[in-house]
């Protein structure tokens, strides 16, 4: 398991084609974050969700609201429906990320790939947060948004819910981290 060290953290986007996706499906982690805004420098993660898949089946889920003792802007609550009251008694940031690092252990050692929809957004936030907290690691990730744009020409947009509908998947808690992560993993 990785321990807090120097905060040397990096992410690498993997470009894959349809045939290469099959190789990823043995074991991967689908990942999502909900945030207070769009800037990984100025805004913070308020919910983290990750789902470990093996051979297309869910093995384990990770889900935490994060108590950062910050005020969530109304604009963020309008998107993710996470309120200040919800995070008031949530788990503190250091505990959330210590547990997340355990959950992502293989991914941080480049042994398991992570997937996320619009992954660049999520990876910038998680990278900034883990560096700030002093964690080292590298994550290789696949972006299901990029994959969808390349593989499914003709969708009216490539939002995760649209791609999920294409596969007849229903996300009952859209814009909640673990639910979005699970749908992302099923899309892959």
C-alpha cells in the first residue's frame, strides 16, 4: 500500500480501440467525483465513488461524502444535489483519501486501469488532491467519453446518461459519484 510521501502524482490517458477494450475488462476500476466547481485548484471534491469490476462483475464499491468544512455553492448543489447539511457530518478528507488510496492500490501501482467518463476532469481533481495530501502514485486511465465519441457516431451528445441509454442502462442517481462510476464501468 502506498503511504503519504512527497506528493509526486501523475495520470496518463490510455488511447484504446474497440479490440483493446476486451483486454481491459478482466479487472478495472470505474471512478467518479462530485465537486464544488470546475477548477481543480480552487474547488474541492465533495464526493468520491469507485467501483472495482472483474470480468464485468462488480466486486467492491467505494463511496464517501467528504467533509471539507467548506460551503458548497448553490450552482454545485444544483448539479449533484449534495448539500452543506449532507457533508456536515461526513468523513474528514484525510480519512477519505487514506481509504481511497487503499482501494486504488493496484491502480496507483499501474497494475489496474481506471475508467471515468470525461476522465480528464476527474483525474485533474484526484491528482491535485492526492498531491496536496502528499501521496505518490501514477494512474493510467481510459476515458469512456473519448471512446464513445470514437465508437458510437451519431449519438446526439456523448453525456454519460446518453451513452448509458444507448446501452439500455439506467442511472437512478445521476451526478452522484458511486452511481455514475457504476454506470461508467458498465459502459466500458
